[in-house]
C-alpha cells in the first residue's frame, strides 16, 4: 500500500488554480499536498493545449499553456508542496476535526482542510458524427499537444468554438493549407479571434456537415457538404475535431457536496456546504460566476486564506502583501 500523507491543506486538482493555491498555502505557512488523477502537473492545460496561447492572464498579453504551468510550478516550488499525481480521489470522509481523502491506489491523505480545484472534471472529447475513430492518432486528433504535427500538412479543423478557432489560427503559419468546417453560420468563439480568422487565409466552410474521413490506414481526405451544395472532398493529412467535451466530476459528485449540475456551490469565502471543504476555479458556481483562469487565481487565494483562519483562528484573514518581505524558507 502507498504511504499515507498528513498535511494541513489538500488541493484536489493540479491545474493552474491548484498550483497557485499550492504557492499561496505555502506563503501562509501551511503544509500542503496537491492530488491529481493526471500523471503531470497542469491539468487540462498540459494535457490538451500546452502549445496554445492563453490571453486572459493579467500582466501576460499571451502565454503558452505549458509556459504558464511551468511558471506556476516554479512559484510553488519554494514551499515544497507534496505532489500526488496519477491517483484519482475516490472517497472523502470526516476524521474528527480533519478530513481524509482516499485515492484509487488506496493511499490516504489526511488534511485539516481541503480545497477542490478539479476544473470541469474528467473530459471526453465529443466524436465526429461520422464514423472516424479508426483514424484516431493516424491523422484524426482531438488535441494538438505539439504544433509541429501541423507542419507542411493540409489541416482541416471541425468546430466553431474557441478551441476550433484557436487551432485554426495556430495552424496557419505552419500548415500548407487550413480549412475550418462548422455546422453553423455563426461561431461560438471570442469575437476578436473570429475577426482574426475571417481576415486570414483560412478557408471557412460554414453551415456544413462532415460526411466521412477518408484514407488508407492514415487520413488523406475529408468529405464535407455545405447546405444546398454537393459533397466536396478536401485534402487533409490532419483533421482536428474540436467539437467540445463531455464532462464528469467523477467520484466527487457523490461526496455530499451541494451541486448545480457539474459545478460545486460555494459562498463568497469559497466554502462549500461541508465544513472545512472549499472549492475554487472552474469547478465552482455562484451568482455572477465567470469561468476564467484569472478568476480561478483569485478564488483559490480566497479559499486558502479562509482555510488558514479556519485551521488557526488566531491567524489573520488578510495575509499582508507578498512584496512586504521575502517569504521565509520552509
């Protein structure tokens, strides 16, 4: 059996919010562990779009996903948090005044407080409506972790949301040709990105469906059909299906937390309905909630500071400014 771990604070989720929470908990002098089912830090950012630029982090006009994760991990490293990766949280139980989380490997993590920063949970890509799974990883992709797979290729992106538009824009400087196919006339992406796409060399085929992905062992074409038009076969060595994801909180949904759909209800202190359990980032909901990485940073700082006071009532809720003095080494 893996060793048990005993800490002041456990963060469940090693995405951007969880990593920033690990830094902030260390700054507050808390012994901290970070648990994630993924085998690497960064959550969905590292797993799905490490090479894509992120534009909504304050002070950074644009930052690659992996660059942001690396910076957050470096920021937290000064406080030496314990990382437990590749292990899913499956059970939560009260142990006196503390909580115990059991992982799928049987490990038990004991903590005075828990902050859930699991994002939208486990994600499963929505498949293309045509039968194309035989081409998965042989030209058909749901994610593009390394942009060099687009170099010199005819690339077709299917979808109309932020991910589809972003992948098309990222492919333009690298690919031989880029086409975006969307089943509607209107996009569901940020307007600025859509304007850049419309002004680019990307071919847009809108109000269209994908009939088939073609190839002999590997993708070499895709058949699409715009409304009222004859089917057209486009050359394609890479097809990026960016049709969104099916999301699942996993075992967390059975922990007795107050939920709204797939989100955990919190108050202004990021407290859940369970005493000592907090949540922050995309997993949370409250009136006026906006799901942005930058919002998650503020939420997890709020959660950690409130947890610090709950663990030590003599502590101050306001920790002071980090610029006042260098944090003590631990």
